[in-house]
């Protein structure tokens, strides 16, 4: 049969295995005692055990077959941590699986009957490369060299992958398209690019006439798809990149200009995921020559102003350390050692050519040596937490808590019903190298699982200065749920510092994160009812990959105090606790051959009205409030 195609970023594969005699996919023995599923990166590992390791082979014994005897189909799933381990190496192209049944549970399975081998073709994203930005000159109205786009640097980790290239014109200078010459030039270029095939296309051929009003910098997008665009709901098996071509001199842009962000193309910056803003600029070639001839040395100054700040004083200033290149960029870092240094809202971006002695504006007749892009930036400090602010547990989890026979009057605590300011916090730990435990190097999901199941032991006491909070499943049934591969619904008791206790429910989980939501119950511990959690809302633990190849483990929350509107009383203990967890996770990684660094936490305490206006958009209803 043909291979099943699966993208490496998809959830782990599941198999529905027929357990009836003569089933469509597998046949069961007349009266087997045991079932098993085996996964391997090399199908030869099925027939001989030599060479098997955790990195290439995963046996799943389903144990007592009687547990499946009343079912016609068994659903088995490759654990997320194993799937991640199998797909870590981009050179691995295939994953094989088979199903077996037998009367003896032993490592060799020598007397077992096995199905035929089924194969997943593992697909990885291509890596698009649209090539370097380019400049082509115009003389006497004609293009002196062809304007070429070159995507030949594109690669795909999958051996023998067939790639499809598509080019698009996506942006350009302001052009008066009511003039037929301008319109014809732009339309011809867009058509030539979009109908081109292959990695290389010619946007404008050498010798083409370029109208003065159509000259400037154009941006093109390269979209690359591989031979499987159907995986992962159509969102994988592809990649994009863009490149620019500066064609001649842009009309009216012989001066200083901001390329991005601009008033027409704002940069919406979400913190803390975005910790910097890049501001790209261009100095027209004629102005650049005039500046060199008249002044010899000059610099470029950047000013960023908050539109709502009194006096409109700059919130950020920078200047090139020497004569600037004709095209370049500034980088505005949004944080300092004390945390956030910038306020939300719109910002203007201004550029000026200045002298070295007094930073005064330099002028050149016939050219603009300064420019301002109004409302080019918009900083939004709350969107990073919007999903937690809006999150409500699935209806099945709400019903499970409400109907739980071991939990009295159990219900969730809505964030909108609390009275305090909103706590939006984020405690990151950068992971440069993962730890190795018992000879096995952790994957990102392995670290998430380890913290989830060992959180009571990872709170660094020296950083907390008081007894740590302990997380304990409510009873044996919830302990089984919490320690399973599907912990959603587990009811957890929190022994907090001081007289308070609390409960939470695991309301979301996958290989990269889990989430707790706070709850109320009249059930008692040591004779005293637990009642309400001190805060109402949601907290998440998880991991994500950074642009530079490192990872960040984190916990973050959106919650509000239930009984007090004083943030230092309601959140102070929590701040210390999560700093202790940061220190504990970093210590565990570093003590086991990895490399981790505690990064600066972020804690915001805005008014509920401000957060609700932008970020409280729940998609589920409360069932039992």
C-alpha cells in the first residue's frame, strides 16, 4: 500500500486497530492474551532486536487483551515525547508501525502473529530563501541590468523532495496608477513574476523603460511548497521569504525615508514575545552624494515618540556611530534590567540627517533630510496573555467537575467575577542545551513532562524563603488521571503558604504546555473546607522554540485576586513562588549536563477594565456559575 504522509509538526499519529477476526486492517488470534504495537524508524528492527534504542524504536505493550475483548476497535497513539524524539532528525524520512497479538508477553514476541508493516512518510517544511535584496540602476529611462529574483538558495530537509516555487509582488513605492505608463510598468512586472516558474524569475528585463513615477523599492514574496501540501490542514509543507529590488530612483524619495514600519504599514508589537523593533531606512542616492560632497561626514538620528505622552518628548533616541550606509536599520530594544520601559499605544518614528558636532539638522537644497512616519508603531502589552484572559474550560471539563462524586459543590472561578487588578505575569527560563538523565537527553516535551510531574521538588527553597506550595492530586482516581498521558480533568489540591489552601483543575494539555484553572469547593481537608482559591483565572506552564534555536520554558498567568484589590497583598507570595520555580528549573537543567539561564520576569498589574476591553473575548459559556 502507499505510504501515509504525516508532517513532523502534526500531532502524533493515532491508529484505530480492528480487533475482530478478519478485520479490515489487522486480524486477531482466536483467543489472544496480549496485544502490542511497535514503531520503528528502520523496519528491519522489527525482525531483529540488535540496534534498537529509544531514539529509533518504541514498543507499546497493550498487556491484557481481555480489556479489549468487548471492543471491535482499539485506538493507540504514539506518545508526544516519542513522536518528538523520532522526528528530531530531519534526515529521518519514514516511520514504520505494526500490530501484533500473542499468548505470551515477552521481549522477543517470537510466537506472536503480526500485521503487515504500515509506513508513515515524514514530511518536513522546506526553507524558502528569496535571495539577497538588490538594486538596479536606470539610465536615460532604461534599466541597465535585469531585475532578477533568485530563490535557488531554498532547501528542503527531505531527500528527493519536489519543490514548487511561486513569486508575488506584494509591496512597492507610492505610484500614481492613474498614469498609464506607471500602471503598465507595475502590471507587467507583477504578471511576469506571478507567471514565472522555478527558483529564478526576471521581474524586469534589461533595457526595459522605467517611468520616473514608477521608480523605487519593490518587495516580492517567494512561496515554496513541497510535494505534500495536504498535511497538517494545509498549513505545513510550505515556507515563505521575501526580497526587495530597488529600481532606479524613487519619485520624490531622493531624501530620507522610513521603509518600515510606516503609517500605512504599522508594526503591531506584542510583548513580551516581541522584545525589539527594527526600523529600516533609506537615503536617496543623489542626496547621499550631495551630503558627502557638502559635509564629508554626517550621521542619521532616530527619534521615537509616544503620541499620548505629555510634551511629546522622545521615549527612544539613537544615532549611527559613524556615517550611515545608504540603506540600513536601527534596533529599538523594548526592555531594560527593570522590565518594561515602554508604554502601550501609538508611536511616531522620525529620522534626520545630523552633524557630528551638535547633532543639528543638515540641509541640502532640493532634498528632504528629515522625515516622520506617524503612528508607525503600536505597542500592545496585553495580547500575549489574551488567550489566558479569555480561556474557559471545555464544557466536558466543566461538567466533569460539577458531577464529580468526590468533590462537593465544585465549580470554576471566572476571572471576570473577581475584584482585584489583573495579574499578568511571565517567568521565563532560556534553555540553551537540554539535560541528560539516565543517558537520555531530554526533548522539549520531556522537560515539560518532568516539570509537570515533579513540580513539588523543583521550587528552589533558597529563592522562596518560605515553605513551597505543594500540588497533590485529590484522590487515587485523580492521581491516575494526573499521571496519565491525558491529564485534563485532574483535580489538584494546593497546600499554600499560610492558612489558605486551594484547588485547581488541569484544563488544557499537549506536548508543549499544560494549564490550570482555579476552582471553588466545599470539600474538606483535615476537617476544614477548602472553599475558594485566592485568585480567579488561569495559569500555564510550557515551552517554545526561539528564533536562534534555543528554547524558553515558562510559566505565565492571567488572574485576579478574589477578596482584595491590593496587588502587593494578593500577588506578592505568588511572585516569590514562581521566581523559585524559575531557579529550580534552571538548577535541574544545569545540574544534569544542560544549560539554562533565568531571564527577567515580567509582571503587569493593570485595571480589569483595560484588559477586558482588548482581551476578554471568551468563546465558551460557563455552565454552572
